[in-house]
């Protein structure tokens, strides 16, 4: 059983994702939209296991070709080019933001100014810089940190850690430091390297603490609605802080994803039409109407009282909702096909490297 789970770890992780969404959807809307989720569940299982059956006899041959391909790449030099590319992206971010916003909060007096700094990151940046910045935070720097740790290149490891921590703080998003360090932390935990994993956890804690304490030390000139938007997962009342945090995490992880999925089903296509491809920025130039982003459009419908007060936001939903919003039930099947192909590809790529698969992919699959 353990070997089966290790072999198909991506599959089982995605089943956990679907289970959490089922729980949230049922809690929020009962069984009204459960048939849509069953389409996802059934089609994903069919695609995955059929694909796995056809790959089974060819897996060793495919894996050998993959290993042969990667063995021809000179990672020893390429990794430093990748590091240089990461630094170049950071320099572009500094240039277009006239400095990193996180370091500007020490020079402002009001909480609204902190919110302004955070909401206007990349306002003057070209689209390609916005994309590369996200790619740097979510993939390049996490990979560099993990790679330098595994290869025991301690000097470059600590250089990457320091730059990554300062960069994530500078971009004023608490989640960024998690993106950067969680792959290495997972790898450390699987290797039972408790001390260094504790060090990286402390880096995350310090990053959180500095951002939160610096923001809350400012003069609060915001309305109550805006405060709620800033800390929307907080559970208010007389509940002790540790329990409040736990309940907030429970709501965010277990209930909120399913609630948002239910709202998307509620609005599409009853109140918002299917997009038929216009929901993909890559192909928006084929349409006269242009790209339509339901993540931000639906925020206005879900939270009109916030939007009327000028609060901007997005309602990101489970990955299959983008396909649903474009193609309906057919889109749910299409999404299941894409996810199953991706997980089968990673199964081939990471064969016999369970720790690497978990450390690199677990957080992103769940996220």
C-alpha cells in the first residue's frame, strides 16, 4: 500500500484536493452542484488510470530517455546562468517599482499607504516583467535554494536564501516566502533534517512578523470594510488568538475553496455567460472582445459592498473552474485530462525520486 501511494503520490494528492472541495461545496450549497464535481472526479480517474495502463509497459523506456536527455545538460554551469537570470528579474522589479515596496513601508505613516504600496506593485511594469517576477518567486528561486542544498553548495545556498528572503519581503506578500522555502523545507523534513528545517521555518516566521508588525504599527485610517479585506481569514470575537488562527486556517483550507467553487457554479452560466476561450489570456487576441478575467469580474458580484468602496480583489477558484467558465461541463472533462496528463508526466519524470517529487510538487498541487 505504501509503495502504491509513493508510486502514484500525485494522484492521491489531487484526490485530497477534490475531497476538500467536495466538503466546502456541500457545506455551502448542499448537493446542488455535486454532479459537476462528480464529472471532475470520474473523468480524472478514468484518464489517469487509462493513461497509466498504457504507460506501464513503456515506463522504463520513457524514463531512460528522460534521464538520458537531462544527463546531457551541463547543470553545473547552467545553474549559475539561472541564478544570474533570477537576479536580472529582481533588478527589473526594482527599476519599474522604483525600489522594492516592502522597504518603503518604513517611511510611511498611515495604514492606507501600506495598502496602496501593496496594491500598486507592478502598476508601471510591462506584462512580461509581471510574469517573470511571479515565475522567479514561484519557481526559479525555490529551485535554486533546493538545488544548492542538495548539492551541498553552502555559499550559494545562503546567498540565495538571503536574496530570496529580502525579495519576498520587498514584494510585500506573506505567501511569497512560503513559495520560496516550502520545497526545501519539505525535502528537509523527509530527510529528517530537523535543525535546518527549523531555521527555514524561523525565516518564514520573521518575514511574517516584520510585515504584519510594521503594517499594524501605522496609523489606522482605513474603514472597517477595508480592514476586513486585508485580514479576511481572521476569526473575530473573544476566541483566544492561537485558536483563532487555527479556525482561520481551517476555514481558508477546508471550506473557502469549495464555497468559491459553489459561487462560480451559481453565477455561470445563470448570471455570467460561458466565455468560449475568452478566459485564456494567451488566445485573447483571436477575439474582438478581448480577454475576460472572471477571477476579478466575479469579485464585484460576490462582494459588491467591498467593490463599491473601491476595494479590488479576485476570487481564485479550483483549477478546473477556468475550463468550466469557458466550456461548461466539457471544460471540466478537459481540465481532468490536462491534470491527469501532467501528473502522469511527473510520475515518469520523478520515478524513484519520491522525496524530490513531494518537495517540488506537493505544495503546488495543493495550492
